[in-house]
C-alpha cells in the first residue's frame, strides 16, 4: 500500500492507472476509521481494479464551536485497516497542501444542503462539497463510495456531481451498526458507557417508525412525534431534528406517498449524533 | 469537424482522445467569434493533438439588466471560422443541457473576483466560474485557452483552477486589436460609427499610461487620473473604473513597485466595454 502526502504524486498515480484503462475506486474519509469505513474500502477493492482512500480531517466542514481540534486521530490503526482491505493508495495531505495561503474558491452547495444539517451547521456542506470536489480533481477516480449514515451528505454530493457534470459515479453504502442498532460513527468514541445506552435510542426511534410505516401509518406528523417521544424517554434533551422528508429533494411532506427518509440529529452529552432510515 | 449538443457525447469523445494519450486543447466561447477567439482556436490546434471549442451564451454570467437576450448569435460564421482553424470538435449545448430544472450548485469564485467587475457585475464571475468548471468536467482537456482582454476573468479562472486542483493548464492569449487599437469584442458590433470612434479612447488611455510608466512615472494616482481625463475628453460619461492594480491579487497599490495591470470598464452609449494593459 502506497502512502502519499503530495497532491501531484497522488494525481500522477491515479491518472496513470486510468490511462492504462484500470477502474479506480475512491473512499474519502476523515480517518478514525470504523467498520463502516472499512466496508467502503472493501467494496472499492472488490469492484474496482485499483482502490484509493483519503484521510484528511477537513477544517472547512467544522463550525467555529465544533469538534475539529478534538476529532479523533488514529492514523496507525487506520492504515492497518486499509492495508487489510487491500487498498492500493492512501492520500494523507497536510492542511497546507489543500488550503494554501490565499485559498478562496468554494463550492456553493446545492439546495438540498439547506434544510436539516444546513440549519444547524450552516457552513458544513460548503466545506464538504469543496473538499470532495478537490479530492475528485486530485484523485480522478471512476467511482467514489460514501456511507448512507450521512444521508444528507450523500444527497448533497450526488446533486453536486450532477450539477457540475463531474465524471465520477457516486455509490452510497449501507450504514453499519452495532449489534444493538447504534450506527457506527467516529464520534461514538466520545460516549461514556451510560451515554452509549442513551445513544441507542436514535436507531430505536428510527426502527419504530419504519415498523409503524410497515403497519400502514402514513401521516408524517404522528410518526415524527413518536420519534421525539422515544428520544425524550431515553433522556435526550437536545434534539436538532427528528423528521421525515422526501428522499430526493429532502423537502418535508405531510404524507408518505413517495420514497422518503427519516432522519435524526440529537445531542447525547456533548456529542452530536446523526442517523437515518429509508422509508 | 464534429458538432455535438449532448454532454455525454462531448465527454466520450474527449475522454477517448485522452485515453489514447492525445493532448486536447479547449477554447470556451459564447460564440459571436472574432479574430481574437480565432487566434485562441489557432493556438489550440497548433499546440495540441486535438482541439475543442464550445459555443454557449451562458445565462448565469449575465445580470438581470444586462444584454443576455440581445447578445449577438452568429452560429454559421462561428462554425466556418472554427473549421478554418481546424478545430476537431465543437460543443453547442442547449441551455437545458447545462442548467436542467433543479440545478443549484455554483462555484463561489475566489477573492480576486470581488473588485473591479465584481463591484459592477456582482453575480458575473459566479456564473463564469460555474460554467467554466462544468465545461472542464464535460471536456476534460489538457489545456484551456482564454483571452487576456478579459484579464480579471483569466485571473479568476487561474485562481479557481489552483484552489480546486483542476488538472487543466490555463493559457492566457494576447488581446487582438483593430488597427486603431480598439480591442476586439463581440460587443463592438453594438457600436455606431461615431461610438466606434469614442470607444477607441479606451486603448488610447491605456497606451498613454504605459508610455508614462515607461518614462518613469510610478505613482498610481496621477496615472489613473490621466486615464480618466482621456476617456472624458473623448466624450465618455460613464466610467465604471479606470485603475491600476497588482497583477496577481488585483488589489490597489499606490506605487508601481511590482507587476501591475491597468484596467478600464466604460460605457459608450448602451455598450459596456473593457480593456487592459500590463504594466
């Protein structure tokens, strides 16, 4: 497994692979890899001739009061995990390599970035679209893999790729969960044992909603109320949102008459967690 | 010369050329081609194995009160000109091909887009960076050619390419002028014979400044005053700017102690003209 820090080296390697006709899979990450990330790496290795991962904690997608500086860094473990999944190349740039002095061009994200996370983390998706576009240019892959746990992020990236005519296919991969349902997240490391229990209520609320829908309840309001109820019962006091929206536009809808998604963002102690389920 | 309207056909052709190792030159235009555009096409043909031009009057770079609907369209002449320069491929998309319903991702241009044109045409460069990035993705060329007549546009595109790590080289090409000095522009067609005379004062003012600098005048204020004076004398009443700035940052500077550029934007009747000279 080759590890590079420089943009030009990374580009040269991927361009050379593409030149020989090889397909290249890309797994962009912020490191602190868990089994969710590693299934992306595994799928990339399985589906593509060559597989590339990136590890970069992107300052542009953190708000001023968010956890950029304390975001977990576990480089040795990350590299071991990627090696195990037969990743061919890992790009680990220094911040100056991607944001040199004078950097000032950003991608203004598509309108699906406005609700949900967009309300609570107003500059987050601008940081995401900008870094993802940059990585797509530095590592011109055939296909890029993203987790569905960050459902709105995946939707934002799909829209950006369509709008800007980026010649990379985007694949969403199913959320990987703990046995009790908790969605894997690098931020789960922040949780105490007790908080870990409380956090489980996110997936419980989503599963309950999916079950209710399966039983024929199609009015959105009572379904959303039931999610709020389960979260509150578990002791969660700060719920950013727990709602059901159109799966493509992320606009709210009164009735489940088209593909939808239920999404939750809630705080457990100082840790902000998100999760979702397709309906 | 192949003419295509569809993004996918355009991409497939350029990608196929690149796959065989051919270099590809790109000349993005809004049509209404003049000898300036055609020198770009000529240079592309000379320097690259394959040469592509685009013709698209980009609505996103026109302001609400600007000349989008009356912008000159001269498709037959344009195609003949490109054929004469041995262009291999011309991409002429319909607006819906590039801006389908729901389009909402834009490129927020770099800070060099803020002064000068940015003050008088506040959404212009956002439209330019967005369409240029889209064309770069649809037509992944080796090198793209732009005229220096639009000096700030060229600077904005260079910064965008650097900031977003776009793997395309940007080449600026010298402004082509009429024998009396008037910079070629598709908008010169709007000018009456009398206005044509008045318009000539832009290049006259710039030449005068360059001469004064050659004679050792290095204080910016008197040089800018001299440009204003020449324009007013010629009967120009509406000067958006006539100023001298740092050639890289486009920031104002009191003294010519580094590479600079003098730029003018002024209205002759209903026609807005721009021109510049390197100092």
